């Protein structure tokens, strides 16, 4: 019993730092994009494609890494995902041109996307249901922590050493991989399920077709649509907010990084409070409340012009982006152990993959109508997400 209790805390710590570096990697592009665009003389559409390439890789990884995790274990999959994207992110510092940078973002995305699904499965299989919402929300609140660290590092590194040096910090994910290697055991639930299958003579590999079986088809499709609408709004706004603060609100890189850091502090608080809320009122109600909050606050955020109001509204808007953390417990509970990583990871990351063109499309819209309009449109997709959530079940909390 003592070992089991210790293991769940190791899962919590290892998952937190693993996903923190995942978030940091993705955010490094957003906070350095203004400097990259200037250095490489890129258009806004080309800048948007860098975000698109990352998310396309992330979308594909939901199938590749999810399949590997459900067949060969959570631990091995997570370790290799962290190592691979850390190395590829550091390699961006050597990019000679936009094409190479684009390819590196895509290949890094192939490893990045797998981290979320594995961690969601780990939490679902190591924490009791009555604590799972808080545990998942805490682990996934490492995303704003990682994003905040990326913003802080950019304020120190870019002015002194340039954007290339910033991407070297992405290799820090290797330290998270080492922690998992030494302290985080394989999921007992996964191992028992694997042993039961072998004992029954079932040695076949799990297939993606299983999450589209009649008993899971509806929730797989609806959860993927939910994720798609939510991430069209999230990535469309998040990718361009740093550029919006620099080009439209005329903040310098250092001030922008500070504003973005404070915004992510609000997100960190929101993740954890909404995680507690989901354990008390249910995942479904908490997620809908999160979407309604973002629908209302995002347009206000992009409309205010006074720097102090922008500073105050940033964390208030980000407080409601808690749906990303809530998805961690909710999607994991939608699927049985056999296909948990594959199912949860597919819905979450396929949604991110479908949303891949959001940064590019919003970059195109911004060229014609301005970043304020482009980012403001994202609020519509947050509202559509809330409507979609109404058609999904509320998972049981014991």
C-alpha cells in the first residue's frame, strides 16, 4: 500500500515536469516568433505555418504514440517522447532557413503530442476517481508553468543572445525523462490488463479501429470535434497573442514576455481551481463553465488598449482556459484501460492536428483585417465548444 501511494506521487511529479517541458517547447515558438519573422524576413502566413507544422505533427503522434503506449507500456513511450522532442527542439537553433525550421517543428510535434495522452492515462490508472480531477489538473497545469518559463527565458535570452539560443533550453526535457526512468514505474493497471490478455491467449496488438467500435464510436467522434473546436480557438489565439502585443499594442519583446508570463500565472491558478471544481460538480459542468468564461473574456482582452488593463485582463482571460487541464481527467475516463492512451490521446491530439491550420488562417485574416479581429474570432469557436460539450456524457466520479 505504501509503495502504491509513493508511486502515484512519482507519477504526479514525473508527469508535471514531463508536460511542463512539452508546454515550454510549444511556447518557445510563440514567444520567439516576432524575432524569427524579423530575422528570416518572413510573412505572417509563413509564421503561422510554423505553428501549423507543429500541430500537424502533434495530431499524427496521437495515433503513433498512443498505439505504442497501449501496446508496449506508458513508461517507455513517455521517456522516448521526451528525449526525441528535446533533441529536435535544440536542433532548431541551427536552422539555416525557414524550410528547415518548418521540418524540425513538424518532426518535434510527432514526439510532443504523445506526452499528453500518456500522462492522462497514467493519472487515470494511478489516482482514485474522487481525486483524479485535481491530480490531472495539477499535472496539466504544468502547461502554463512551462509556457511562463518559456516567456521568462525569452525575456532574458533573446535580447542578449538571440532567438536561436532560446531553443537550446528545449533539451531540458531530457532531465524529465531521467526522473521518469529512475522513479516512475510502469502503470500497474496497464501491466495487469496486458497480463490478462496474454493469459487469455490474446496476443494481438491493439488497433485504432477499437476506438471506433459501436460502443465507443459516438464519444470518440464527439470528443474529437470538441477538442478540434477548442484548439482552433486556443492555438489560433495563443500563437498570435505575443505578436499582437508587440505589433498592435507596441510592447517591446521584454515587456511582452513579462505580460505573457503573468497571463500564464492566471492559467496555472485556473487549472487547479477548475480541477478541484470538477471533482465536486462533475467534469462536464466544469468544462462548459470554462468555455463560457473564455468566450466572454477573450474579446474583452483584445479590445482593451491601456497597458495596465492588458496586464490585468491577461490572467483573467487565461484563468478560464482550464478546459485543457480538465480534458486530462475527462478524456481518460471516457475510454477503458485497453485503449485509454490511444482513445484519449487521439481525441485530444487529433483535435490539435485538425486545429493545425488555425495559426496559418488567422495569420492570413490578420494580414487583411488585423490581429485584433483574427484573435477575436477565436471566441466564436470557444462558444461552439461549449455547445458540443452538451452532447457528451458526464463521467462518473466515485
